[in-house]
C-alpha cells in the first residue's frame, strides 16, 4: 500500500485479498474506491495489451509547456545540444522566478522520464542565480519535451527479480569547476526501477577515481534495493551485477593491492570492496559503446541519445491512449 496524504494505492497478486482489505479500510474510514489504477499524483498509468503499464506524465508536460508559453514551439530530438552543455554566463535571466518554477516542474517530470535527468541536473545547478544562457537550456529541454509528449516509462510483468545496474561518470565534464557528473541505472529484471544523474562534489584526479566514486554511489543504492526486496520476501537468486566501463575501477573493486595508491578514496574503497568480498555484489566490465548511463552523464549526438533512450525502457503510448489534447 502506497500512501501520500489522502491518496492511497493498493496492489497485490490476489484480487480477493485486495478487495477484502479495501472493504476493511472503508469500514473504519471515509474512503472512495476509484477502481483500477489510472491516475496517481499526476502520473498516468496506461495498461498495454500485454498487461504491461506505461507510466506517463503527459498532462504535466502539457501544463508545463503552457506555463512556459511554448505549447506551439518547434520540437528538437535531444534534451541538450552537444555544444551548449556549458554556456558562459551573460545577462541575468529576465524572470528568475519563472526559471525556478520551470526547473522545479522538470525535476518532477524526471520521475517517469529518466532521459531528462542529465539536462535537468545541469539547469538545477543555476537555481540561485540563473542567467539568460541558462534559460536557453531550459527552453531547449522544453522543446524536446514537446516532441516526446507521448513518451513514458514501460513497466512489464516478469518473473525475473535479478538486479543489474550500470554505472558511469564523465570525468571533469564541467568546464566551470572540472567536477565530474556521475550516474547509474538499476534494472529489476527487464524494468528500470532506479536512476540518478548527479554532479560529484569534488574534483577527481584520475579517471579511476571518479568512476570508483560512481560505483560506490550505485553500490549504496543496490544495498538499499536488495534490503527492500527482502522485506517484501522477494530475494534475488544471485548478487546484483554492476557494469562499469572503466577497467581501473573494475580491478580496484576486487584487488586490494591498489590500496596504497587510493588513500584519498579510502571510504568508498572499503565500502565497495567489502560488498564484493562478501559476494553481495558482482562488478563486471562493459564496453563504453554499450554503457547505458552515458545518456545520464553527458550530452550525446542524436543517434546515440535515441539508442540509449530506448535502453531506458521509454516508449510512446498508443494513439488511442492520447487523451490529452494540445490543440
């Protein structure tokens, strides 16, 4: 049962138990049964023909474009241009309040649109003092949203409860302070269930260091998810597999001989090494060309962006499900 103030979502694998529970709840509280899941906290759930669900925030996107007066804007194919990730500061934003409102709404949109995570992370870094150039980045994101209004996150039924994760970071990607952006994606069976795009707080002195830091962040998330699944009596059949495209970080997770050269990342080192030693985590190498998290750590060319976006389980809803008009 998921509860947010007075909005409640009840689910289970036996309809009789669910019905009995709702009846018991109604006997003690004033409730209203709205039937099968369709809309919850601004998120629409559209049932597909194969019993999967498409989780979408189309109405929120339409409202966001309307607020920005960009409902009729020309769409673009990516959320950020490869040449505009770090635009220089110039004139102050004409409306800082509107900037913060739009960026806040974009943050909420990333609940079902992981493909927006990197771009939204970038514009969030300028909330305190937005410049006109930063507003241009927001407009570019909104033009991408306009072209992908029907897109949502696909959740498909599966008996596979094994966990796989992908971790990556863009070394010194920020031209302003040379901090790296790290990210990860976590899959339960075929379904994407957790993701993050976050700027690291310190400057990394080597590619191994920033990749290892990203590994540690992902490992912490995996530990929490495994614990949650065990509480639900759904223990994965094998330890989670964490895919990394940096050989140095991969070797470091299993070979203590590197310790003398990595004292400055000692806490992360011990955390990940302990997980691997206890066989609670497997870290394996993956080629950079197959590293899904690239889409969460750097701006990409259109073809690469679309390729990795599909790997994030984002799909367009069928035409019959497009109930919100933008005319």
